[in-house]
């Protein structure tokens, strides 16, 4: 999910027909459209980026294991037809935006290495695929450093976290480096109010672990535990005041969360947001700063919950209907 150029949230998921379906707010911070199909057929969770001109672009792995994309033809507007970008992929894609506005997509290849391709100019055409090496066992995650350099994280064959980063904004890449740990989830990447990246993973004990850059664009802290008992991957977002907040499905199928008590600072205890969910959580931020959560329910419909005021408490869960097999 992501927000349109005008601030309206838009959510995407895979229907029972294998096609891409979407719903969108009819006004910023407000009600929702009906579900609509964008067609296609895909096998992995979609990734959504926003072009430099504000147009959304969605990337999926098709039944042929190639990357496919579809994009808004104008900001906040209608959609193109599907187009193929080739490749042989075995993970969901991740999309980042370079400092100059060009989108860049990352995924695990059939050789278990990291592969990427990128726009050759903002809002424009695409390069071919290029390999970044490594041996990874999860889908990649991407964050953007304070200086604009992209940084990619994935679990290695040793179950530790590995990362690779641009050596300069919009430029080439470092070698892979290990960050240690023992992971059982895809990595969630957040950025603190002061620009330091912070990564979150589920450990082999199903607890939440995190580590963070000691300075913006700098070295890493080492792992620290935040407790909890998680049964899925994680989502992280910044509150309106800059505090990070992390969400994950608990062993009871409810959604649980934990948050920084001050921007760039320490952490609360865990608290339950209830519900019965059967997927990882997606989180967006409304135009007015309120966070909003989306997850597939035990009935396979999409459910959502939102902050009742920026940086504040939460509504009850409400259904957005539909029948989803990936969200």
C-alpha cells in the first residue's frame, strides 16, 4: 500500500483469481472506493513505488517468474496496461527511490543472488537486470539513508542479516557485509527522525530484534531484543511526530505493536490491537499524519484500523471486504 500524490491511501492485493485488485480513499483521510481489478496474474506480494512526478507504479512477479509492472498514467489517475520487465525471480520484489527520483527494484533470482533494475531517468524507461551477488534466503528490503543512498537487507544462507549499499547517491554498490543475528522473517526497515536507519526482524525465538545506525549513514549497533511472540513478518512506520512504531501478528493471530516513547529514543512494552489476521500487516500514513493498518482477516477479507488522532490511540477493526490470497 502507499499514498497517492494528493495524499489518498491506496491498497493492493491478490484476489482469488490471481489478479491485482485495489481500493483507494475517495478523499484524503476519508472513505473508501469499492474494489476494482487491475488484471494480470502474480505469485508474490506486490511492491508499490511512487515516481518522481507522483504517479504510483506496482511491481509483481508473474506466473512466468518475470517481473511485471503497471503504472498510473497521470498522478492520482487511471492505470496503464501491464508490461513485462523480464528476469527470473523467486521472491517478492522491493522498490526504492533514488535521490534523483529514479525507481529501483530488487528481488532474489533463481540463483539465490540479489538482482536489480532501475529507471534510466526519473519517470522513464528501465535498464536491464544486473546481479549484485550474495546468497539470500528471503525477499530483500530496501531503505534510504539520510544522504539519499539506498541500502538493501536480506537474510543469508547462515540465517544472519546481510546488507549492501550504494557507495554514493544514485551510484554503484558496495560488497556484501554481515550484520549477524538469526532471522526467521523478512527485514522491516525504518528511518529515525534524525535520519538513522533501524532494522527489525523476528528471531529464532519468535521475539522482535532490532539494530540501528549509530549515526546517520554510519555504522551499526549490534542486535538487541524487544521481546514479544510473533508469528509473521513485520511492518514499521513513522508517526507524525517522528517516532517509529512496529507491528506484527502475534501467536494469538491478533495484531501487536510496540513504539518509541520519544523520537529516536527507547521503546514501550508490547500492546495488543486485537483482531484475527492471516497475513503480514501493511501500514500507511494519512495526509493528516494518522497511521492506518491493513491486514487480511481470517475470512480472507481486508481489514483495517487507524489512529483516531495523530500519534494517538486506535479505532476498532473494520472490514473493507474482498477475498484476498496475498495482501
